[in-house]
C-alpha cells in the first residue's frame, strides 16, 4: 500500500512548485471574485482576470507583474478617459477615429516598453464600455482602475500567504539545472576532440543551455527584487549568476576547439588526461547541482585540480617533444585554445566553489553546531 501511494504521489511531489502555483492562482481568482462582488464592482471579470495575471511563480515575479499591470492600467485609463471626455464623438465613425487615436500612441509606447501592454487594452475598454453599459467615460475609467486594483492586490496578497514561493529557492533549482546541462555538453565536446563535431552536433549540444541561462537571469532579478523589499534573505545572486555564465562561455570556447579532431599522435598522448579531466569536471558540476538543490552539502574540487594539473603536465611534455611544430596553423590554434579554455574553466570552477559555499550549508559543520 505504501509503495502504491508513493508511486501515485511522487509525480505530484516532483512538480510541487507548479502545483503550488496552480493552487495560488485558483485562490486568487476565487478571492478576487468574492471581493469584487462584495464591493459591487461593475465587472468582477476584470478583477478575476487581473488576479490571475499577477499571481506568478514567485513573489518577486508577482511584484513585478503587479507593478507593471497597475502602471499600464492607470496610464491607459487616464489617457482613454481624457480623450473620451475632451474630444466630442457620436456615431460609429467618430468612435472608430477615437479608437485609432487611443490605440496607436499606446501601442507604440508598449512596443518600446512591453511592461505597459495593459495600457492599450485599458484605453480601449474605457472607450467602448460606455457604449455597452450606457455610462460616461469618466465612470468607466474609474471602474476599470478599481477592478484592476482589487484583482492586483488580491493576487499579490495570495502570493504572499498561500504556499508562497521565493525566487531564492528557485535560483537553486535553475542553477542546478543549468550546471547539469553544461556538464553534459562539456563531456560531449571533449569527446569530440577525438572524433570531431559538425555544426549540427554543436548546435544540438548547446540546445537548451541558452534558455536555461535566460531563466536563471530572470529568476535572479526576481530574487533581488524580493531582497530589495526585505521579503527574502540569503546570499547575493550576482556572483552565482556571473560564475555560471562564465562557465557557459568556457563550454562555448571548448566547442569551437572541438570542431575538428586533434592529430592522431596528440590524441594518443592526451586521451587519458582528457578523459580524467572530463570525468572530474562532470562529477564536480553534477555534485554541485545536487547539493544546490538540497541547500546542504560540500563538494571537493581537489580531483578537478589534480586532473587539470596532469593534463597541463602532458601538454608541456608534448610541446617539449616538438609535436606542435609541424602542425598546421589551425590545428595549433585549436590545441592552444583548448588549453586556455580549460585554464579559464579551472578559475571559474574555483569561483563556483566559493559561491557554492555561500549557498549551501556544510553537513558536517551543521551537525557540529547541532551537537
């Protein structure tokens, strides 16, 4: 019975962040509708829709969505109400002209600043709603602002109170995912030094990494937004984000060096050192990813240093034996570029260790404090 229950609930537990978001959205919609009805707002629909829009994956993202939606709504209501009151119009022809006057400038502003997209929609509603409900434009603008305010505040409060999700915890997850993608790409690229990789293979290896970097940077901005208003604590996100970004650049540089296999005699000399480097770095990055998710644990970087030191010694021996002198220029450039990239990666992995220490608690140290 326990096994059956575990099999049933494990998939939901693995998606607990998404499930919590669904519960928050449902709570926001229901609460916004109840409040809108209690205050006798003209269209509770807009309060409900606004609450759904501003309830986001993290509190930091909800803050940004609320700010952007409120600014756009207030600006659109003021502009739409102003032109409706100041410019006389009657009949469909004049209303169409007024719609053009409302949409064009606001749509242009939204194209420059997408966070103000709601301004265009609000202005259109302020202009058209009086023709449906026989109200004046000023009342329509006020109603729209009140409905959106109720929805936005409801969604924001629900984001704080119902299964709240902080961006700081999501940074751990997103950074861990990106490190796993980078480690897998790194292993494939080093293997390509013996067989070569075409452009399609290089693009396939890099698939998903760019999206993961974008998601991590967005989550970092949300976390800093939470820190700015004292909604969450923890280490600064900048060092971790910059370090992971530099590791991504290292992987890109290694990809450029692995487009063509190394000469056979150099391959034979570097096969074992490169295999050790690949195993050590992949093991280190995946271990960091695991402990980042858990928020606890230490990872030893010594195997990485040892493997890279052995690789450097073999490279020095290859140069001493004169195997580089007869190489074509492009092959020699790839050889030196690989060494430079691995050295840069060593430095960035050392920085990653320092960031990891700020984000994760050492289990042994934690146990000693408890004891």
